[in-house]
C-alpha cells in the first residue's frame, strides 16, 4: 500500500498553505494574501501519531490565474483529489459561507474518500458559533486557527482516525487484477495491441465502460492470470490541442496513467522519438509508475536494425527511466506480446514488495562504507537508519542529521544501490529524507542488526 495522501483543498485565501505549514511543522508553502500564489501541488511527508502520510497543498479552486494558467491549476487540484485517501476541505470562519465555498462543496460531493471540513481562522471560542454556519455542508467539522495554534491536536486525531489501515501484506490479494495503461502518441499501435489481446488464444476479454472522463478498460485473462488493459487516446503536444475533445482526451490518458499499476509506453520502430514521448515519460516518472518501453512494429525494421541500437537510443533520451525494461513486439501479429505481459507482471510484483528494516539498513551501511556522503559546509552528513514505509511505489524514509546536506547526486547513488541489491531493480522508488529527533535511539538499535 502506498503512503496515504492527505489533500488540502478550498477556495483562495482560506489559509490552505498556512494549514499545510502548520501541520508540517515548518514553512514550506508560500503564504500570501494574494489569490493564486499556489499553483503546483506542494507535498511533504508527515508523521501523524506514528503513521506516515503525504500532505498535499493545492491552489485555490475557482481562482482566475493572472497568467492564464487557470486550467493548469485546476488540473493540478483534480489530480491531487483523484489520488487522495483523505481530503481536508478548508473554509474561512470570518467570511462565513461564500458562493465559492458552495461550489467547492458541490465539486467534492461525489468524491469517494473521507472529507474533513476544517474551519480555519476560528481564533477563539467566541468564534465557535460563527463557525456553526458551515454545518450546512453536512461534513464532520473541526474548528482550528493556524495563527493562534488552536485545534491542532483535535484535527490530528480526526485525521488519524480516517487514515486507511496499514497493510502488512507483501503482495496483492489473490483476486487482484493488474491494470496496464497503454500510452503513446498517435498511430504507434496501441489499439492494434488491444485488438490482438481480444483475439489471442486462451484469452477471455470483456469491455468494461469507464466513467465519461475515463478511458475504456478491457479485461482479459492470459494463462489464468487476470489483466485490465486501459486503452488511451493518443497524446499530442500541448499547442496542438485545439478542441475540447482533444483536451479531455489528454486528461483521460493522464488519469489512466495515474490509476494504472504498470504503464506500457509505446514507440513506433519506424519513427524517431518526439517531444511528446519525452513529455509522456516525464509524466510517468512524476507519478512513480512502473514503466516498460515497448517498441512496436518491430517486424518492419528487424532485418535492418539491431535491438541494441534502439536500447541505446532509448537510454540516451530517457535518462530519468534508465531502469525501465524494453520490449520489442509486433502488436498486429502478437509476436513477443506474451513475454511483454509476463514481464509487466514482474514489474507489478516488484512494486508491491517490501524489504525488512534490517536488510535495508545493512544495504545503507554498505553503500555508505563504499561511498560516504560528500562533505557539506565542512561537515560530513550522517544517515542513521532507514525504513520502508509503503509499497506501490516502494517508499523509503532515511533519517539523518541534516536532510538538506544529502545532495541529489548522493540520493541517486543510494537509489542505484537499492536497485542493485534489493528487490526493486526495475521500478521507481520514492525516497524521503527526514531529520532524526534528538530522543530517537534507533541508530543505536540498528547498528546491532547485523551482529
């Protein structure tokens, strides 16, 4: 199970970023009275009564962006809500219920995860009756004031109560179905592959309609193993998206990537890699999705081009996913399709794996002994211990004396070491750095793990 996400939403200027900083315990998001300061999602790992969760700050719903980025801001908000396990709906006690608050409440009406109504700026008990106006939204309500530090413990208790139960399973339940998103630019053969899956022997296929904003899911079985192929529209460059239909097609495809277990990124063996391919790769990497590069129509170039040349070509162009496996197939005839599906299932299993704390810390010590962290401001940073806190994607937290002193280059070195020695060789790993508390004795405990 992945680290649960707690998403903060609301209209502009209700104190979302202040709430984010308050719960995070540090100033991370910009707080300003000007509407529209927050655009992209801001995330931070928090520890709530011993449970790790990812706090997500979002832009104001309904704000008209001064730089004509309203659609992009709204898209970031919707992406965050789609991936949330808990939503904090923030309102302003002083302003009372506004038409924009009502619009936000309407948008959250069909969200399937728990929603807490956080009435901010309830600075003193004398404001409590004013906050009662928000009961009309029919949500569990918590009165807080980030400025006066009021109601924090009650809010944390309510959040903890609504977090999903942690799972100790190392793999999916027997009835789990792996979802494969088949993505790529236009005319690379995505639909041809889906048709091949529908016609192949020993495969049972049925179409499952999604919602009006989702792609169609095709369920099939291969050798007794269940899969869902998510057929997506072809991607186009942003400036080429001229109609509403194309706009929503792009959003449906992105949403399909977010809900997939494994992504198959398709290329046409007869075409060069394009900017669209790179944008897709970046989006897949941002979502921490296991990915396989699929070079389709290989029968058209197999006699004139060795596979090694395409492997080098892909690695040179997609350095962020250098660990992604590569399949060469002919979707129309089905050649190598079964091997591709088997390998995609291996990726799915890798993303669900967990390693023990002792095994992880043994690997951390070995990596540090081989290559210590570079000196930062005349001091060498210390990494005390690490733990895996979630799966799908595998999520590792390292506790150190100064997270800012661990450079991005050294973090990449550690990730490579984890891939080489642990069970996550071909899938993305989420890495967090946290400062160890002064009263935390676990570095002494972990130093004895391999004795």
